[in-house]
C-alpha cells in the first residue's frame, strides 16, 4: 500500500518501533520519549486509524481547519482520519507514550460494500476494536500466519463498525452547542494553572463568559466530560507525572494536585488508573 505524498511528523524521541502488514492493512507500533508535550502533523492518502495506546493525556488539534480538544482516557482511545485530511496540533503526554498507526487499503472497503465515514473521529472509545489491537500488538514481530489472518480480521470488523456508525464520539470537530474555541482555551488554561487549588463551576463559567447552566452543557459537548470529571482527570494525570519523575512523597503529591486528603487521592487514583499511587510508582520505575 504505497503512500506517496503522505507525511507523518511527531515530536519527541523515537524509542522503538515495529511494523506488520497484510494485503489490506499496515500497522506501525511506536514508542516515544518526550518532556511532556509533542507536536503532531499528519496527512496521508489512505484512511487511517490512530490508536493512542498509552501515556497520552490530552490532545489539542486542528482537524481540517476545526479545533478539537479532548482528554484521553487512561486505557487509551482511537482516532479516525479520512484519506487526504490534514491534522496538526499537539499532545500532552507522559514521559513515554505508545501509539499505533493503522492504514486501511481502499480496496478493502470497496470489496466489502461498505463506506468509511467522510468526517474525522477524534479520541473515541470502542472496547472491541481496542481489545483487538492489543492482541495484534502482542503478535507483531512473530511473522506468523496467525498475525496475517488477525490483521485482516480486525480490519474487516473495524471498517464495518465505522461504516455502520457503531463507534460513538462525544468529542467532534465543530460540535454544535459547544464552547467557542477561545472560551474553551481560556477555561483549560485556567484549570491547568490552578490544579492545586479549589476550582468551582461558577469560576469556570465566568472565565468562559457563560451562565453556569449553559457552560456545563457546552463544556461537556466540547470536551466529552463534565467540568468536574475533566478537572479530576487532569489532577490524576499530573499526579502520575509527579510519581514517575519526582521523589516527593504521596502525601506531598496529593496536595500539589489539589487533593486535601490522601485517602481521597488514593481512592480517586485507584479508580482512574487501576492501582494505588505507590503501586503505580513501583511498577513504572521497574
């Protein structure tokens, strides 16, 4: 599957990469190291899926001229970019992030009688598709017939799901009823600068320039989360970074991330990450 005239530029330092392909699908797995933010520029002749596998926190992208912002779930997310569409912007990431690019041959969808969406889909979740990608990632490098069959099977199922609208997206470019780009940026900057403080809905509504009721609804349309869940997710992300990069105690990190009580921090962290702060620190460093 030739991709002349295509480009994919991602910041940070490439740590490792692997690739596998079959007749109708090409999969590239990569890991990168960075200081916290990486630039991304992407345009290609084939429709592509991007699996934000691990270590991604937020995305802020210009997708074909429309601004998209989203918080990435801890267990990863998917993006779908139609052929020839340009995407540029940045990701906020952990010290190491992992992702996959999956390119789909147009012959696959035409032969199966399905049509891929013409609109991009950013930071959506689909348990079946992500579970299949995890299995493929384990097989990459083995070069077995099972890998080829698995690639083709995942491609056919995923194309069918996209064609039938089985993948729902809460965060869409240009969602009607969302916050204007300038207002959303102000709110996000305000939150990031005050993660160690109490942040109320009324404060955020004033920053956005909307009534409390309208702000809550518009923010959720724009970001895909309520303001409270968004703030909590950013605090957990910041805590993860501190646990990895610093020698601070869990108590100190909890306070710096806006949690007044360690038990409250620990329970929220476990709910979001699936392990305690201490377990996370030990596991990552090992």
